C-alpha cells in the first residue's frame, strides 16, 4: 500500500509515485506517525461522546428515576472521563 503524509496529521493513499513510501501495516504506521496532539484530540472527542452517551442516565438520576446506589458507578465513570479530558486539554494548552 502506498500512502502520503499530508503534513497535518492526515494521510491519504495515492497511486504509486517516487515520493511515496511502502507500508505493510498501515495501522501501525499511522499510529507511529500521528502527532501526539492529534491523538489527544481524538481521545477528547471519544471521551466527550462517552459523556453525551450517558447524559440520559444523569437526567434520570436528577429526576429521581435512579437511586444514589444505581447512579454511583455511572457518576464515578463520568468524573473519570471529565478528569481525563481536563488533563489532555491542559497538555494541549487548551484548558477550556
């Protein structure tokens, strides 16, 4: 497979030319060559999706449909996700 580094953390396959490299395991190559900021950005996106996917459980708890005991593990997991987001954003210099 021939791929070209587009210089912005993205890669694209192309017909074979002299400026291309041959890669046996594209996933390993991309992992090795993806900038850390891009990995952090992807992880933040994944964590925010996890939070969004469990919002309904937080709402159910707020409305009294889940007990403290039922919600405790969900609450702890959501906090862990928020903590990881904050750490990654701090590493990226984007503490928002």
